[in-house]
C-alpha cells in the first residue's frame, strides 16, 4: 500500500506541473504504469502485457536488471512557485529520453551477446572433420592474392568513421547509472516491471523446448532444401560435362585428350599387382579397401558409388570370391571394361549389365583353383561415367565366422589373409561396412579392422541398412552409439549411415537414391540430431571417400616413387656386375628371341638333302620290317619243296602284308624320322652362341608340336598302291641289280644270324673259353638249355632238311634222352630252344646258298631251266629292296612337300599359344638372369609411370 500511495503522490506532482495553470491535469497524461496500477477505474487499467513471443524478448535487459529498494520521498501538497514548473518538466522529459535511448542500447547489446553465445554453443565442433573439406579450400592463398584484396578494402580511418562514438555511449551509461542510483525517480518506474518478469518466467520454461524443436526442424528443412538445389546443379553440371566430353570424343575440337589421372594411377596399381615385392620395395600406394562381414552390403555400397548394378548377387551365398579392383573415372558415357579386354559394357542397358555380371562371375570362378572357395587373384574393372568420383576401390570377399558345407576348410583363413594383405598397406583407406540391421556384437570385421588400424587414422565406418535398423532397434540411441563408435573398440576417421535399397535386386540406382533421400528426410535420426546431415546418404560418403583418397595419394605417391628409384639403382648395379656382356631382356623379349630361333630351325628341315632323307627312311624302315620279312615270309616260303610253291607263298604273304601293315609302318617310320631330324636341329648346340636358357622352351615346343601333328590320312592309300605294284614286279633287269640284291640279302642274313647267336649265347651261357678267361660259370637253367641245345643240334645233323617245327614225338624223344642224362626238361623249353637253334641253322644254310647264287644271274635270265640252282630267295630280297627304295622316295616327297610345312605351321601355333600363356612362359623361361631382367623392367615401368602421374598431379594442382 505504501508503494501505491507513493506513486499517487508522484502522479499529483506531475499533474500540478503546468505552465502557470492551476487545476488538475488530465489523467491521460499520467505514466502508463501509474494508470494501470493506481487507477483501476480508468479504461487503460484493462491493459495486459502481451506474451513475449520473439526470441529477443526472452533476453530483454529490462527483465534482467535488479531493482533496489529505495526510500519514498515525501512530497508536499500545495502549489509551487511559478518559476520552478518549467525546470521540473524539462528534467522529467530529459530523464524519459535518456532512459529510452540508453536503456535500449544497453538492453539490445546485452541481448545480442546472449543470443550470439547460445547460437555458438549450438554449432557442432567441426575441427575433427577438416579432412572432409577439399584441399583446395586450405590452399586458397595460393590462388587468391589477399594483399591486393586488403589494399582494396577501406583503411582504418574510414572504418572508424562508420563506427559509433564510444565516448558518448560511455557518458550515457554513466548518466544511466546515476539514474538507477538509490532515491532516483527511475527506480519507482522500473519496479513496476517486476510483476511482468515473474509472469514471463513461467512461459519461457514452457516455450524453450518447443523453440528448440522448431529451430531443429527448420534447420533440417533448410539443409535438405539446399542439398536438393546442390544435387540439381550437379546434375546439370553432369549433363554439361557429358556434352563437352561427347564433343571431344567426336573430334569436334580436333584435340587429343590426355589420359586421366585416375587411369594413370590405376595402371600403376595393375603393374604393382603383378610385381613380386623383392628388395624390400612393397606396394604402399593408396586404394580404398572395402571390407565387411558377409552380406553386410559391401557390394551394394560399391554399386551406389559406381551408380550401376555391376556385381553378381545372390541370396545369402558368397558371391564375391576374389578381389575386384574397380577404377572409377569420369567419361562421357556410363560404361565398364576389363583391363585385359576391349569390349565396353553399356551400363545404361540392362542386357549389357547382365552380361557384365555374368562375365565377372565367370572370371571369379576361373580364378578359384580346384578344391578352393576363394582366390587372391585380382579382377581389374574400369567404370567410367559422367559425375563419378575418381578413386580406386577394391571389393574383398566378405568375412565369415563359420565354414559351411560346400566350402573349402581353409576358406575362413584365406579370406582373413587376403583382407589383411590389403589392409596392412599403411596408405590404404579402409572402408569398413557394418550391417545396421543385426546386432553390433555379431560383427567380426570390426575387430579385424581395429587390429590393422588401431588409431583409426585411415578407416571410414559405414553403417548400412539404417532403415531396417530404425524399425527393429528398440533404442534409437544405440544407432547413435554405433555411428559414434562407442559400441566398438574400433576408431574411425569418419562415420556414415546409408540406405542401399529395400532388398529387391531389381531396384534401379535412381529408385534407391530416391528411397534413401526420402527415408533420411523423415527419419528421427536426423530430426533428433543423432545423425548430422553430412553423415548420411551414399553421395556424401562418396565425396568424403574420394577426398580422403586423393589426399592420401598426394601425401604418399612421391615417397613411393623415391623407393622405386632406389630399387632400380640396386637392380641395375646387380645386372652390370653379373651379366656385363648381355642385354637386359625380360621374359617376353627372351621368348621372342627363342621363337625366332625355333622357326629358323624348322626351316632348316627343308634344307636336308633328298639323299639323306631316303637313306634314313630306307634304313629305318628295313629295321622295322626285317623281322616280319624273314620270320613270316621268307622262312615259311623256304619250307617249300619247289620254286612254284615258294613263289606262291611269297606272293600271298606279300599281298597280305601290303594290304594291312606295310603302309602304316612306312608312315610311322617317316613320322619318327621327321621327329628325330627336328629334335636334332632343336637340341643341336651352336658353339658359343648357344644359350641354354632356351632348352626347356624348345623341348616343350617340340613335344607339343609333335603331339599336335598328324600325318596326312590319304598318304597311306597312295603308298599302299605304290608298294603293291612294286612288290609284284619280279624282273631284274641287269647284273648290277642282281649283285645288289645278293649283297642286301647277305647283309640282312648275317645281321639276323648275329642276333640269333647272341640270343643262344644268353640262353646257354658262356662257352669254355670265356669261362676260363673271365672266370664265369653257367647257371642251372643255362646248363639245362645247353644240354637241350646239344641234343637238338644232333637231330639237325641227322636231317639237315628238317622242317621248321618239331613234332610231338620228336619233343618226347628229346625229353627222354635228356632225362636219361639226368636232366629234367619241360616240353616248352625244348620248343623255345629249338626255335633259336633251327633259325641259326636256317640262316647259315641261306648264307651258303646266297654265295652259290652270286653267279646265278645267267640262270635267272633263262628261268633256271636245265639248272639245279634255284635263286628265288634272291629275287624275293630284290623285290623287298626295290620296295624299300621306292617307299623311301615317296615318303621323302611327302615330307619335303607337305609334312615339313604342316609341322612348321604347328610350331607357329604352339608358339602363339605359349606367348599368350604367361604361366607357361614363367615355367619354361626360368633362372636368376630372367627374374632379374623381369624385375628391372617392371621397376623401370613403375617408376616412369609414377613420375608421369606425379607430373600430371602437379599440373592439375
């Protein structure tokens, strides 16, 4: 009540302050606060303070200033002198003006400061995400001249003119301080605001949460809005770049396009994949290694980055059976092609996509060896398209916890070893894929990644299937803990959440993108700030991975080039010390050199003289058929009692032999002769020029060529006719041919007799001379055979015209005679011994008859009329000799005219096949010299390509 009374006194004082006019001042001139508090009957007393809605009103300085209790001044009633009224009115107006100006300035400044502090606290700490910002942002000072920019700005004096006069503001604040001092008139007015402040305090508590939600929602919508605008601009940019590249492709500008940076870098990685890490030079160049548990979505993430469904897929089974290196680069058309193939797959056509997936699956299965499930052999694939982020990714087989049926027992260990081999590269970027729809505790790959990169300096964590995770996980905070890496011991450079579709393999990339954007736009994970906008969508992931990849490349490529430069120096020094007079020929160059030598040696076959061919063919053919001629033709015919029976038997036997065996034998002899001559030229050492490094290759080429070569099938038919006609001719034209036949017969019989005596000697053992000279004896079996031989020789002496075969009674007689001597003999042993004894007797008789026929040409011309001498066996050997000569001549013509050329063609085909088979060349061309030259060539090639890449990288920078 005392406060109200005091206020009324103030009001009366102000009302009586008029310019010499006595009476009451209108109530409307009273202060608004006084009217609302002390005159409830007045209409303005219904006025109520409106609720504070704006954010600035929440931080009004009027609500924050403390009010002190002051003593009320006792105002005297009555009239004051007229000269004091204008002074009081002027003072009150000045006080009001100062209050309004200075109060607004102080309150506004304080409110602005509080608002700025709150907004600053709401902003996230972006210091850990500097790697996401492209490198050129940090390098703007190299491209923008800030000195010129600073000179263009106004100087300090001009800026000072624009700033307020702080001295005057200080004076105003001092006056305001005096105004708020105890006993001042302003204190009473400000006390009226205490009640409004208390009323607003409760409303503020209620509205804070709603305001935060509203601001977060507005922020999210703004981010999504600008992201859509950015995507639209990027799409337009992609179309424009596509048009430009297409024009360049068609040659409108008539300029040669340089190879892109990423293609140059991919070539270096392809060479390094085949390079044996010798001399402690290992492949430490960066690439993005995609690892994850089986069916975690690795391949789907890679397809989203490549913007095409390029990989084979299956429900639950292992589809990635070998590492797949995917090189992403920009191009006018969305195409894919393999490193070792020129075919381009159009990724905008479903037929080509299906063919590409099938080709990848075929290559994977071919790379897997028998008895294995996965392979360490890398499949290299290039994907080009407008708007693709340039990088190199390697998709590895999914990590498994259990080996199921149908898998090799070592599948799990093999996958672990392959993954470790790629991740142990200190410059490799590990893209760790985790399935968000399963429990985090079931993950295997996170432990493996934490072992290879314990500090997380090169690991990017990706949580897939977030849409399923949000539906199935009861606590959304668990997803946030996964994204922030609080559930795993693994640390990462960045954390991302993506959606790779609804699980339908027929979904297109565009539909998946739309579904992903729609999901995150409505997801509580973004609305509740569990995830930040830059941590979601595969597009943001692709940008972050690409920036990180190129940053790692720039940091490590020069160091790797220096390492290979040192390796090259070491290899060149070793070559100069070990092989100073030899050129540095790698495996392919050595193969070309060996190929030329082999083709020269094949051509040398055509330079063999016809005489040499015929002599070899005739001699070899007779060695093959002599046994048959003597045993099956001459010996049976010699049993005849007259010449007619002899000739008839010979003609029949020769006809049968010609029809069935002789042509085939002749072709076999010719083919073996060709092989022997070919081998002779291939293995012949050429003095100092001979290089034994080619021996294994030449042997393999020879064997494969001979294996592939087949003699002309029609050769046997024509040869059969010629041989048959030759053997039918029995007319010896002159004495020279007769003597030649006698000589041929005599040599043949003597050679056969020598062989027979050698067989008999082995059967009966050494004679008495050798036993005495060499102190050797006979075995029991040899003694039995010797006794049997002696008994059979007695039988032949009794009957020199004995038949070629023993009768049964004769066998019995011999056996009993031997038993009488105390020698037990089997009948089979008697017949076997008889065969050799009789043959020796027959050959000796034939030789003596041959000597008698030396002067029998005269009787032959008279058909042996009125002569007891019959030399039909000489005519037989003449026919055989002439057949051999004509057959050799025919085979020689076939060899030189047809078969040598066909063999040369086979050799060329074998060499071409070997040239395409790198494993075969590695197997056949071996040795320290080859390996050293091979390493030296690869190191030089790697170094040159790295230097070219570094130069192009600097030019682009």
